[in-house]
């Protein structure tokens, strides 16, 4: 995820070079297109990421929990894992990168208590939104058992972090898929594209062909059952934009951001339909400078977005061999820009840039019409060895949804209630068939049950002693 870092004399040399570059001619690139407003619904926004992008997705989702509807975390870990802080040279420069490249990747992860304390403290300082708002978010976590870069214990820590804030009442908002043999990668349904990796691979472009539609599963866990993805040529347009419009007084390179980012806009959104925005964050060595537009085009988000009025924002980092030192184009999840704890707060330079992009797309926005029907349509969105992700179409006016499950005896029992159109049902037996149905509640009055959706859980994978080589 990150490279080895230089000693203090080298940092001084890099700083001198960086200052010289900053005050040389051409501070900003020639003016390019800015993002336009599609009047998208800010409160319907969501974010996901892979690897360093997953850490950034967690940071952004916690900092802006008032507007983030859901978070997808692929091969990432908990908030403030690297624990950078401004106190002395060691705690600003050395300790965070040692923690990030050590226990925050290889495990066992650092103790969760300082991370939880950081949330409480920053919320008290109004540096992030109140953490109680995290309870409303839909959380998808993923760790492939062939991941040789980030240990499962790190993503397990992310689960514990989120469950602390969700509590029992909102526990169904989280689904954790850890029974798939993917390597360190974003996982796609495409099994043919030779530009992408085999399922167990841990190498560029870090997009693995596993027959698993991760983008669609993330979006449906956040937004409920959606229209099927567009099967052929897309009606929407992939556009580039100038990221310098969103970095304040800094040039993008000073934040290790590229001059250019990308956005996919469905035709319906271009024509004025009510839309929402999903922010998709690449991982280290997945930026356009490293793999071209593979992540932007091949992650699977655009086909789902095209048929469901979802704008997909693809901000881009860039590699930086000097200050800020970031040779693998990772997102800032250890404080490499400011060398203090602001990297996990609203004021964090990269978080602020992403929020500024989101604000541009949602300026003067109105609430997006929710895709709904007279009755609930329930689907099994995903299945692991011990959990199931259920999603459904919402019913206008419903205050809650009650999920019911049946085992071999066919008797349905209530397993939980939720305000949103998805539920992570856990504590299931491996390789076992189940059935589910859901009821919409209107001021406590039940509607008739939905259709019955059935699936069998996956077998529990055998222990993987050497990730990358396990079946």
C-alpha cells in the first residue's frame, strides 16, 4: 500500500525542492473544466474505497456522517488507525508510517481505544459530525482470504469499530463478506478481461476477476434493491475535470492529488432527473497515472449508476517522491500531508477537497426521488458463510422494515428492524439454506410480507496459510 520512507535529512531536501516547485512558474495547470451542478441530493451521498481508498472512505464517512448514507470498505481498516499527531518529529513523521505499514496492514492492529477516543474528541471539537449519525449508515466490509497485503485482523478491527457506534439496534446496517478467495483487490464479475487479474492475485491493477459484482453489492447494500446494470453500451458519459478547483489555496500536487479527476454522469442526470452521488476511491497504485482509466472504467460502478440515476465521482491522487512523500499514490490515511491528526477530520486537506467536489455536484440540490413501489421487492444481495446481505425496494411512507428469517422448519421469526432498505443478517450456519421476507411498517402497523427470497450460505473457507495461493 505504501513504500519505504526517507530519513530526516532527505525530508529536508524534499521540503526545499517542494518549496522551489511551489514558487516556480505555472502554479496551476491551464484552466480546465470544473464540475457542474446536477442538483443531486447531498444527503443521499455515499462513498467506497479499496485499500488506502478504503481507509479514506472510513475517514470521510465518519467526518461527514451527516451527509453520507453508506460506506463500502474493501481491504481497509478502522478510523485513525495510524494515529498521526503533531507533538514532535517522531510522532509526526516516523510513528504514523511505521504504524500504517506495520500493524495497520500486517496486523494485529493497534488497540481500538485510541481510535474511539479520537472520534469522541473530534466530535466534541466539532471537527467531525456527531458519531451517533454513523448509526444511520449502511456499512459494507470486505476482506478476501487471498489478500497478502492487508491482514484480515485489520478489517476485523474495522468491523469492531463500526459495531461500537452502530450498537445492537442498528447492527443490521453492517454486512461483512470474508468468505471469498480474492486477493488484495477490488472484485468484479467480469471473468474474461485480460487487463484484469485472476481472483487470487495481489498485483496491479488490483482488480480481480472473481465473478463477484462488488460495485453492485455495495450500491444495493447502501441504497436497496436497484434496477439491473446497463448490459451494453452506457447512455451516460465519463468526463474529466480539473481538481485544482477543489483544493483551496493549494495546488493539487501539494496534496498529492492529480490535476485531473473523473466523473460518470448518467444521461438521466444530465437531463435534470433527481440523482445522488457515490464517491469511488481507488487504492495505492490504482490512480490514473499508474493504471490509466482501468479502475474508473472497469470497477463496475458505471453500469449500475447508468440505470439508477447515480453519479459516480472518481477523485484521483498522484505519486509524489518529495513532500508530501507518497510514492505509490495512496490516499492520506497516516497524515502525510499535514503531519497531524487533521487528516481524519473535515479540515483534512484531502477530505476537504473531496467534500468540495461533492458540493459542486450537489449545489442547489433537491431530495432525489426514492425508487419505490406499492410493495417491497426483496433480494438476497450477497451471502457469506455466516451472514446474508438482504436488500429491497423501499415503500413510500414506511417508517421501519421488519426482517423475518426461516430455517429448515419453514417457520419465520423476526431477526431485526431497520429504517433503510437493506439488512445484514449474521450468526448463520455455514452451508445452510435459509429463507427471508420483509414487512414495511407504517407507524407501527405491519404491511403484508414481501416475496420470499432464498439462499444457502457459503461453506466456511479452509484456513489460508499463504494468501495468494489458496483455492
